[in-house]
C-alpha cells in the first residue's frame, strides 16, 4: 500500500510514525513544503513546546475545545493526554507537568519533540520529501494523484491531509489544506483566528505594556456571557495572556470593530467580592489617613495601574486618604473589580490557531477517513477543531494523527 501524508506538522508526523509502528511494510511518503519538519511544533509554547495537557480526565480535557469536542471523544480516548505523554517518554523524551497542568519536555526545547520523529523516520523506509509543495490532488478510481510544484506526480492508494490551518503562515501553514479538501468535495466552515490578543479602543494600556497578573477574571459582553480566570497582561496595543486567549476563542466568530467594540471587563481581585473589597479599602483608608490614595490601591493592583485608575476615576493622584469620599471608594471598586475595556480589533496575525475547518460531519471520528472520498484521511488543525491554550491543540493533532495512522495501517488495498 502506498500512502502520501501531506504536511509534516504534529498530525502528519504522528500519523507517519503510527503507520510505521503498525504496518512497517507500507510505502510511505511524507510531503512537506518547508525544508524541514515540524516548524510550528518547534516554535510552539514559546519554543518550549507545550506538548499536551496534564488534565487526565478526558471529559474535562474535552471541555477545553470550543469546537470539535464531540468529534474528539473517540480520538482522545484512543490517544489520551496520558498516552501522548507515555509515547514521548517511551521515545526517549522526559516530560514535566507544570503547576498549571501544561506539559513540556524537561529540556524546554521543542526541537527535541521533532527530533523524536526525525530519528524514527531515519531508521525507516519512509520517504521524507521536504520542499514538496502539494498543489493539487485528484482521485481516479481507487488511486490518488498528488501533484507537487516542479515534481513528477505521485500515485498512491491513501492520502492524509494534515496541512494545518492558516495561523502563523510563515511556518508553512497557509491554508492550502482547505483548498485541497474543498477540491475533493468537502465543505470548509467559516474560518476565524483564535487564541489571539485584543487591540483596545483605550490607549492607556500602552503605558502598562508588560504589566502582568497571575490571576484575573476576564469577561465579555457577548451573546453568552463568558468569564475566564487566569494570567493576563497589558500590551502596547491592548491585552493578552491565557485568560484573554480563552476569551478570544469563544468570541472567534463574533463581529466587532471600532464602530461596534466588544465590551470586556476585568476583575483584578477575583478572590474577594465587591462588598468585601469596599470594606477592606475603607479600613485601609481609615488606618492610613495621611498616605496618598494611589499608594493604598497598591494593596490590590500594581502602582502603575493604580495611577491609571486614579486618573480614570478622576482622583488627583496625590490626594490623601482622609479626603477620599464614599463615592470615590465605590467608583474605585468598580474599576478594580469591573474595569471596562473595549476591543476594537484582534491582534493582527498573532493568533495561535484557526477556528473552523473541514466540516466534521464529513469525517468519520473513529478513523479520520472522509465520508465523501474513501481512502482520504484528515487530521490536525485542518479539521473544524480547536482548543484553548494549555497543550490542547497539539493534543488534538497528535490524537487525530494517531487515529488516522492506526486506521490506515489496518486497511488493505
Ligand atoms: C506560535 C504558536 C504557538 C503554539 N503553541 C502551542 C502549544 O504550546 N501547545 C499547543 O497545544 N498548541 C500550540 N499551538 C497550536 C499548534 O501548534 C497547532 O494547532 C498544531 O501545530 C497543528 O498541527 P497540524 O499538524 O495540524 O498543523 P501544522 O503543525 O501547522 O503542520 C502543517 C504542515 O503542513 C505543511 N504544509 C502546508 N501546506 C502544504 C502544502 N501545500 N504542501 C506540503 N506541505 C504543506 C506546513 O508547512 C506544515 O509543516 C501554537 C501555535 C502557534 C502558531
């Protein structure tokens, strides 16, 4: 059996390794348009590669996928986060699980993850064809003809589309997979960036660029009110960080812009209620009548933010605590626990994944084979599956790549 896997990213590499494990007789071609494998895997997790999640309960893990959770049930049971960890460790890469349940190689080097595959492929008969830019795929009878730029056509019995989405296009994932899947009869759902920063109408975040918070609550005024707790930071154009990425994931298909901004609210002290905040602030004011208000606010937020809050609430920054009115305390509470911001745009090109993709009803979730085009398999981000940050996107790619590989290895021509 001759199999062409198009795209040597997370899903394609795992699919190839799985076919080799299960059916080493397969004549396997791994086609990649870059000159090397797994470019995006290497830069993922800031170069450390957050390879999967430490969340072992599959139900909880599935809840981290705003799109595709039902489709992934079978794949995540077959190749769970724990199984992914075991697989890499068995292949010589020790992993560590951090406090926030993100799993990384102990070396903190994404290249080690890709090297696992490079080693597997070197000692196998797989033909790794880099600099092979697949331009079209046609099917005649039971055979597929894979056409690459400036290369002779390849005739195979099975094809796997693992070309990724269209985020971070310089890594090679430029959306070609959608065109190829469409040409073979599939529907591509609406596409949108996900896991990105927001640009705010307010300009003051620029003055706080780089100021980060370990834990804040972020909510948005969208059809389903959504709140996320997690790390967060101000940037030179707005806001970013894991809690913001989660919000971006749920608002991926929401229309907003300068004329219709998305209202976002931040609670910097989520562990206490508004009433408790007001009482605590009043107690601090009474205990420190001669101190300036902005210094007292530092009990709750960094000095740079307390200055902005004073400015926005209209309190002179050196105003003494004894002179602060009840109304000013109340207004401050609203800013610390419900700080309003208005997103006018998504961070341009900084999204981690593409939401949307190949319509899931057209793919068998137990095999990853197309229901419309027998012999064609799809795996990874090309599918209408995307998750939150924390290793869930790579997990989906490993798992769907694994399932596609196991299914192909079981078939005969
Ligand atoms: C900056 C960044 C950081 C990330 N960090 C994490 C993280 O830490 N943890 C996590 O879980 N997820 C992370 N993600 C998301 C995760 O990397 C992706 O979801 C995952 O890599 C998708 O895997 P894939 O195999 O489907 O596609 P990709 O990894 O994108 O691979 C697709 C491959 O197909 C090739 N290709 C495309 N078109 C063609 C063509 N026409 N011919 C031949 N080859 C082609 C591409 O060159 C590419 O190598 C991150 C994403 C980004 C952008």
